[in-house]
């Protein structure tokens, strides 16, 4: 026979434990975005709902591929090339390192297929193949990228290559990436089909979309992730709900899981704010007015201190760059 007082006491302990857990989760998710830089825009009204070191210079990594796709689609719009063009893959494209679509020298793919390779698999090899086909060389294509960036008002951005692998002087800001995303999606709604594809298959290998929010966030319509050692983990996430379109940019998150969670949190805060007809999302993020002002005007970032562990000494900068070249620009 059960003891009523014991059962009642157990229930109280259980309820208190649940409340403590919920409060802990709430606290963990409140406050500034866990990244070097971030910005959130309501495209529908043009208002900036949140910004955090939005003009800090950071390597774009594979967010670079957004402007590469933009330049290529401009060429299609100008009837210089076509989605159905058969592109012969060069040796230079096939041997490009980092994240890859798995292209082989001499094979032929349509420009349309290569766009999927860039947007879904974040293929650096696909980016080179597209650039060579559109402009004749990657250097000529980079000039077009920078020309477009200037026309879009991306004042603090310089591109050095077509894919986002580590390169000296290749830098951008969250604000500039926001401007790029806004213009790109407005000019080319067709781009959705590339960025929202769940996976892409080439030469027997299927690569899932590198954007973890695809298929898992209501109203998502883009856009791209990226990573190199120098920057950290980047994402442009765009979504439409309840008549509002938002663009969230996060640069320099510490890992993939934080990047995904913070992108979701930033979008959620934005949609919550606009539903209440607020002009800022700082309350929804759990950021005070004072914090918001400091984060908006700050240009420096100090990474949270990590606990000391019995691990080998840190790699050199050269080793980090080699690792980024092997794995990076995702």
C-alpha cells in the first residue's frame, strides 16, 4: 500500500526539479547571440530588429557562394549563359579542395546542376567550374563579384576567391551579408529551389544540405552556411511567417550546434517581436537596453574562456589554414 504523504512529497520534488530545469534552459537561451557578430532585419518594414558587432570584419567562408550564384544568375539574365549549358569540368575545378561536390575533370554537368552543388553541398569545385564558364577565369569572375558587392552597398566586403576558402584580405560583415541576401532573394526567387533542396547526388554520392534549418524551420526560404577556422561558423537564415520576411545573419559561432540554435533563436525572437508590433527584438532575446547599445557600438570580441584540458598544444596558424583548406568553407 502506497504512502500518500510520500507520494505527495515526491510530486513536489518532481515539480520543483522541472521548474529548475526550465529556468536553467531559459537562462541558457537568454542574452546576446553566442557568436562574434549578428544582425536581424525585418525585410517587410526595412527595420533592423537586432545588431551585435554587425560591422566587425570576419572571413565570409562559404557565404561567398551566395554572391557567386548571384553573379552567375546575372549572366543568365543577361543571356550570356543558360541554366542548361553543358559545362566541361576543368582540372583546376576538379582538384579544388575543401568541401566538394565530387566533380571529375572532363565530365560535363549543366549550370543548373552545378548550382545545386554550390548551394546544397557547398562544393568549392562547383564554384570554380561555374566561375570559369561564366567569366572565362576565376580571377575575372572575382572582379565581377566585387563589382556587384560595391553596387549593393557592401562597403566593408572584399572577395578574393569564388568559393570562400581561406584567403588573405577576404573579409565581410554581418551587415553586408544581410544586404547581399536581401538583394539576391529579391532579384532571383528561383534561387529558393537550390537553397531549399534537402540533398544533392552526384557520381553516386548523396550530400545533405549543409543548412541544418532546411526542412526544420517553418517558413524558411534560405540561405547558406559557411565555416573556416579564422571565422568560425557562419549562417544566413531567411524565413517568412505571418506576412513578415526576416533575414538573420550570424558570423563566428563556436560550433555547428550553437550556430543552428542561435539562428533559430534569432528568427524566433524577430517573429515574436513583429507579432507584438515592436521595433526591436532585444526583449525577446533577453538583452537589456544597455547591453544592446554596447553590442551595437562594439567592434571588438573576446571569446569566452575555455576550461584548461590535457590536450596537445595549439596548432600553428599555418596548420589551421591547412585544416580549413581540407575541410572548410562549408
